[in-house]
């Protein structure tokens, strides 16, 4: 590995890695809800937009509101009232079909943020837009419809009904929205098969292990066929092997279902394994958002660097990350160059790529969506990896 990076240091470096987008900065919008990425190209349509979201709990909330209305900034208003807000001026944009990981230490505001997004908590200031509709302006009946049909939640504590069977727990939400019995039963059969629980459908949930209970929670959330799935530290209470298994299960389901998922975690390794992009929060504020490669390569401050300090970049970063984040240059190959190219699927870790690189040979890097492939020379891949480590102040 060190020899490969030494070789990379002899090659003229490429342009620096695109800086990770700060969550507090507005993201460029191209219209029709489509969001521009760091290179200015269009990505999937925007599904959720959070604008300057703030929250104060308790009796001081109204006093803070009055101060803000009088023209005082929210941080100053909260400080004047002697409160530490769980959310302070958080802005973000979430795209259709991505797994958006939200991470930070305990008390950083992760759970409050997702509860504001689904309307369980009303923000003190700011707004949440879901597919162009303001959650704050929605009527109670509209919010119920949103949670019953378009948005589901998976909780860390399972939140199952212990006296009911597995099937009855999964069916519960469909019953509340008054789906026909035959429709409910078919849907329950389908989602239990998805999470490999068909043989357990008649068991009471208090007979199940923690991992199986969380599968029931996931099945219940999937039963209404929501567009958006919110998962609040769903695997954090589980043993490492079970946790890894459920991460694999979620990724497998996502390939098939392509939901928009908000995944809350305090584990950086889990966030990088699960998330398309990762938002790092601290003390109620959005510190930085970006891909795993961006956070690893260009941490915006020491807090973010501390999260990534012990990450193994060679296992963490993949061919898909390079395909997405390497700057485009005139040296990139053309389709005709693909005949003898070394092909690396999107999920290939750098640790497996480097031994196979051959100087002078074209490399085909599949992007994370599997739609396109970047054709670049092996020398550019090595130079980019070397630059990535240099920017991050690390050695392999």
C-alpha cells in the first residue's frame, strides 16, 4: 500500500478533491426540485428541504420566538434566555432514493431533527418542505395522511406491541388507515418475505430476539409502502454481528425498493457503510455534509476529523467514490478505450483496487448508481488517492 502511495507522489497531482458541501450553506437548485452536485451536474429530484430549522423546548420557547420576531438572531435569543437549543439554524437537502445518514454524539440534535421532519416535533423557527409541501402548515389530518402513506419510522426501541403476533404488528398501520382486510393480509405476507420472517408471522413478538424484533419494526415501516423511511438509530442496541447483518439487509432492500431513507446513527463506520451522504451534527448545528470520500479527504474542522481519524480509508473508500469525486479532465478516456480497461465495480474498496492497477492501462470505475462508468488512466487514480491522503493529512 505504501509503495503505491509513494508511486502516486511522483505523479503530478490532480485538482483537489471537491470540498464537502457545508450543510449550513444553501445548496444550488436548478429548478423542478433537482439539486446540483459539487460538479454542477443534476442529481435525483429533491424530496426533503430543511431551512434554518431551530428548536427550543420548555417555557423559554415562546420568549425566544418573541426575541427573534423583534429582530434578534436565534443563537443570541437562545443565549439571552439561558437555553441550549437542540437545533440551531440547520439547513439540508435530501434527494430521492438516497440514504442520508445523520450522525453525531449524543445530544447533537439528530433525533430532534428527524422528528421535526416528520412533524412529531414542531420547530421554534424555520421550515421543513416535503416534496414542496410545508410540514408546519399542514393540518393534523394531512400530517396523519403523510405518516400513514408517504413516511414511516423505525425506532431504536422497536416500539412493537408485545401482546400481538408478528403479522399483527406489521398489519397494525394498515388497519389504522382502514385498508381492506384482504389487501392488508397480502401486503403483510409480502413484507414479511422481504425481511425473511414469513415463518415467524404467528409468533408473539416478545418471543423474538432483538435482531428479529428490529426486522419486524422494519417490516411494519415498509408495509404502507412509504416514499420516505426514517430510521432513528435502529441498530445501535444490537450486537455487532446482528447489526452488520441488518445493515446488509437494509442495503439489499434498498437496491430493490429505492426508498428515500434518513438514517440516524452515532457510529461513523455505520454511517459510511450505509449512507450515500453523511451529515455530521454537533450541539444542534449542522457541521458538514458530504460523501464518505469528502468527509475523509476534506474534514472542515477538528470535530469532523476526529470522527474520521481512525477510519481505514483503503477499506472505506470505493471505486464508486472515485467515479463520483474525481474531477473530469480532457485526459479521461472515451468509450472506445473501454475494450481493454480494468473494470472495477462501484463497491470495490481501494484496498482491492490498488494491487490490480497497471501503469498506462485505462481503468473503468462504475459510479455508485451503476449507471455510468468513468474511464481514466491508472496513473490518475493513484495520483488522486495520494492527493486524498495528502489533503487529509494522513499516511496509509
